[in-house]
């Protein structure tokens, strides 16, 4: 597994656990440290894991508002917890990452792959639809 994809997977798993356990502000750091040790032994650079987990945490309300606008029929708290956190990661990369390091289509494709790996059958299409809608708005 490529290191950037592995980093995204670890970030998603950490955000999932943090979200599931009530989003304790101090809990994400411990969860992420444990997941890096468990799922990323030998991962040369963990900066992307930290960028994604802290970036999502720090921009959570903004990201959730964007999800609500892009998928109005799905209140954020009713979206499958994995899909919700995959969307947050994808949106964070679309909005805040260096576009040369992570082109928008790469951010969307990576989010779709995370959804296909960790969530249900239709999750990839759902993630693609929401992130595609946001990407079209950004382009305008």
C-alpha cells in the first residue's frame, strides 16, 4: 500500500474512532498515535496522518456545513460514520491541501477508494457524488 494511501487510511480509522467515541478534544491525539503504531509500522513519514486528523478536527464545523449543503437530504449525523469521516478527509484535502501535491481529482479518488475499502457497496458512489458537487462549486 502506498504510504500516502496508508496515511489516509490511518487518519480515517483514527477519525472514525474519535467520532464514534464522542469526539473528545483530547482523545484524537492518543487514538492517532496508537493507530500509527498499530497500522503503520515502518511508515516513513507520518506528517500526512497528522495533517489530516488535526485538519479535520480543527475545521470540523466548516466541513460538516459543506457536507450538509452538498447532500441536503442527508443530515451529517445520519450519514454512516465511516462515510462521514471519509467525506471530511476528502473535503479537507479539496479545500486546504496544496493543489500541486494533491490535485482535486486525486483527493476525490482517494476518498472513493477509502469508502470502497472500509464502507458499504454504495458508499463510493455517495462519496463521489458529494465531493464531485463540492468540486464543481470550487471550480466556479
